[in-house]
C-alpha cells in the first residue's frame, strides 16, 4: 500500500477515465439478477455546443444518485440520448450557416442538421466523460434515428386509432420568425415595455390597445354589463377601415382597464378567440402563415401614422406588460388560421392531475408546478411543425383530403420519399416533444425508476411523457421524478449561451479538476437555483487534496499492516470515531435515498474534516497499536465509499492505492454495523 507524494489531479483523473472506459465499469448487464435502477436521462439538444456550469450542475446532481444506487448493488441502466431533431437544431443550423430554410432544398438542409447533430453528440460525450458522468455509452440513442422514428410514428398510429389525435383548421399559435405552428408549452412570458394607444372610434368611443395593427381585424367591441356608459350603444364604425362592428356585453371585461371597452379582433390573443367562438363573430384575419415579424411592426407604424394624421389617436401611455413569445427565438407569437395535427388534452385534464399526484416528487413542492400547468391548459397539444428536420408524420392524403395512414409494417417511413399513387404526402414534421416524450420506450423495456430533469421542462418533457404513458399504457412512465434548478452566474442571472455569462467547463476542469467541479454541483438543494462560485470549486479542490493527504498519512501509518478479519474497537477514542462513522453512514444513506445529495455531502464533510482529520488523525500520530491501525483502515475505506458518488476520481485513486483490484464504484455502499456500537 503506497502512494505518490503529490496528487497530480489532471494526470490521475485522465488515467481513471481511460481505466473506466477500457474496463466498461459502468456497463449495464441485462443478464444480471440484481434489481434494476433505470434512469430516463434528459436527452440534451445537440445544438447546445457551448456547454456551461448549468449543464454540469443538473447532470451531475442526478449522477450522484446513479453512483449511489450502483454501489448499493443495483444493476444501473443509465443511457444517454441526444434530442437532435426539431427547431433547436434547425435554428442553430440557420444561424451558423446564415441560411434561410425556405431558400435551400429540404434534402440539403437536413444534411446540414445531421452533420451538426453528430458534432453536438461528440461534444457532449467528451464533456460528460471529462466530468466522470458514469453513462453506459453502449446505450446511446438519437431522437432522429430510425429506431426513434419508428417508435414515434407507432405512437401516432396508436393515438389516431384511439381517437386521441385529430386534424383541424382553427386559429393557432404561430411563430412568424420560425414560420411554424407552436404549442402552449412553447410560449414564454416576456416582460416588455408597450405603448397603450387610445383610439377614437365613431360616436366618441375610445378604445385603448397595444395592437393598433389589428384594427382591420376588429370584429366587435365588448364592455362589462355593469358599465352603464355603453348600454345604449349597439354598433360602432372602425376608424380608417370604416366597417361596422357590434358592441356587446361580457362579464369578463375589466371596466377599469383603459376605457372599459375591449376590442376583439381575429385574432390578437386567446381572449379574442374565446369571444370569437362564443359570440360567433365574423372572421377578418390580417396575418397569415407568410407574415414576417418586420411586416407586423411596419403595419403598426403605418396605422399609428394614419390615426395621427386623422386626429384619431387621442393619447399614448407607456406601460409594462407581458408578451407571449416563442421560447426558441423570442419572437412574439401570433394567431393565424391554419390546419394542424393535435393530441387531445383538455378532455383528460383530471386524468393528468391524478397521474401527477401518483408520481413521487423530489422535491415534493415541484408537484404544484405540474398541477398548476395542467389546470391552466387552454388548448390541445399541437404536434405538427412546418419545418424540415423532424420525425415525419406517417400520413398521406387522398384526393378529398382525407388522411390515409401508413401501415405499422412500413415504419419508419417518410411519405415524401416513399411515393404512393393517387396520394399526397404530409409535408409537416412532428413537434420534437412528440418523440422525446417517448424516451421511456425508446431506451428499453425495463421499468423506469427515475426521471431527472430541470423545472423549466415540467410543462413539456415531463407533462408530455406522462400524457403518452397514460394514453398508451394507462400507467406512469416512471416511479420518481427528481427536479433540478438552474445554474446562475455570479450576478444571479441564468447561465445561458445567449448571455454568454459562463466559463468554459473544460478550462475549469483543467484548472481545478473534475472532482472539484462536481463538489460545487452538490451546493444547491434539489430544485433550487445555484450561483456559479469559483470559491466553492476551490473548496472542492481543497477537499480532494485533503482526502489525498489524510489517506497518505493513514497508508504511511499502515506499513506492514494486515487488517484483522474481525474488527472490534476497544479504546474509547476508537469507539467514539466508529460510533460517529456509523451515524454518518446512516445520515448519508437516508439523504441519498431522498435524493438530498446536498445534505449527504454536508454530513460526510462534517465527519471527514472535524471528526476524522482534526480529531482522530491527530490522536493517531501518537499511536502505533494494532487497534488504531484497524480503526484507521476501517474508517478510511468507509469515508472513501461515502465520498465516491460525489468525488469518483480521488476515491478510486485511494481505493486502488489501498491494494484493491476492483473499482470502488462497484464495491458496495457502506452499511451500518450496529454490532460495532456495542463494543
């Protein structure tokens, strides 16, 4: 049992990376009789080539649990996928190559997307290996590959057969920038400054609106029945466009907002659609699928100039309001009349609420985010996208426009490539979530134990996965869900590629080591955001060096030592350290079982620094007896095992220095031995 004088972090961490890969330390064994712990790992978008501490935090936190379960004796199924189809990849390609997808062939555009997909996957794999994320890389998938396409298309056919999917033409959320329909879950509320414009209709009626560009689409005015000033007016003429619209009553109108009159257009927002449907109003759509964002702004400018010239713009007020934007590009969403595919949600909200309550949540308070989302759903799930790079719908249309579905035996299929006489292929592709919501099925038939993910995709990935598992199997897709927060920069802003407020993880690992970065990731409680802190990373590095130095002292103390087969602490100080160790094992085990890695680390740190290093090691400097050596050896190997899920490199290093041939990560989690407390 010997150790080098100094721990070369960079060199030794690279040694263990290569060792684990060569020996396939983390490979899943499908023939094992051990209980399976299966993880439905978040498949990251491969377009996120600039990875940062936020990615490290969320993936490392889940991996602490994976390593703990593996040491407990579970046969861990820990795959990694890449969500490489859909808008995120398309927009990345458009920006990188400065191209407009409408001006490039579908084939060439998909080729570029596939090229970037491959680069993105390699980038992620490199970083995860760098951090010691214990993934079984033999279990890798891509949501655009043939296997995933087949599963996604089978899901579509099954839902269609069950009458849970339908196609309809109606006012639909639309992104003018991305030129595609989007779903409610794709919206992001964005605080913005806006101008409230007070516009005079005829008969001295004043309307206050932030959307003057929709005047042409005005189909009615509404007021609250309690607002007596409008009760005798039945009709008004729209300025500039001069068409007449009815003035109607509705209890939902806020008489204190603006002038108490609400302008309803086809369609400005969800309220417009609601009143258009309820009151059977006429349709005067202004925007179409071809309308560009700049055209909307130009139209607003022109209308305001016209109103001013005719003295119809009575005043303007700068206000703070919230704008519904497309989260992928930040463009304000519009409503346009378009034909799309939908999965039914609204008729089954009670079922989804029930499922959410059946699921075990870590932390528990995150369940409310899910329930609130389900309760506030306004639309069914639009799953069709007017893009190129996605899973094709297995659908054709006959001459009357009726859908003709592909056969299961033909899947996966791209109707554009596989021509069928007399039939027109569907050109739209599926929403990326329609495929990634099937990850429990994509990764295999094993029961899924854990879904780790960020809180920002509760409304998408988590909700949609529950929807599909309920519809296809009448069951939950997994037992537990573990929700992480966001990584923040030192000013408290979310770390993101857009802000560029991050440090290169590779440089951080090079400077401090992977263990130190992983140690920092334990600093956030589950579900909580955490600020990036080099101070905490440095603390992690100090812990690594302290483990090395303490272990080196123990090994020097254990020269020519052979541990007794039966360890019985006799002296008071030995009994005390063993008792405290047993309590620490209990605490750490209980915390890890609850996914509370933060509390587990604190308990381990406290024992290691205060009980072992500051106390017992100091006392041991004056002892050379066999009892002391037995105790030092026993406590050290248990400390290494306790730290192993968090600090895999240094613990593997010391474990092998102690003469062990197998990996500490496969050796077994320390268990409480109550007999030791009886001596």
